C-alpha cells in the first residue's frame, strides 16, 4: 500500500485543511486533525479513482525529502505540518 505525504494547515477559524503535493487539487478538511486525516484519506482515494477512470497514471509517492526540496511547493510548505496518508482504493471498481 502506497502512503503519500499530506500537508496539514490550521484554518483561520477552527479546523484543519489537508492537501497532497503528489495530487494537485486534492484537498479536504476537518474540524480536528484526526478528522482532517480521515477526510483526506477519503478524498485521496476518490481523486485517484477518478484519475484511474480517465486513464491517468497514478503517481508514485515522493518521499518527504523530495517534497521539502521542491521549490514549486514553497508556499504550501509555510506553516504546514506533515503526515503520511495511505491510498486505499476499491479493488473491485
């Protein structure tokens, strides 16, 4: 099972946002960190399933060092904490 780096940001109000640098546009949120990770896990699976349905290649996960040195992510890295989220896809779909 592949695990992808996720950025966690505290929102201006209560709650947290989660995004995935290996999947641009894949974002979610939750009121707590745990909820944000849970919702992010679901969003990641749904995003990857849509990619698969359209015949797109699901990227291999980059390690945290590669992401931390990616200059195009500098703005996203500001104030972020990190976690790894598993990609859990429905094998029957």
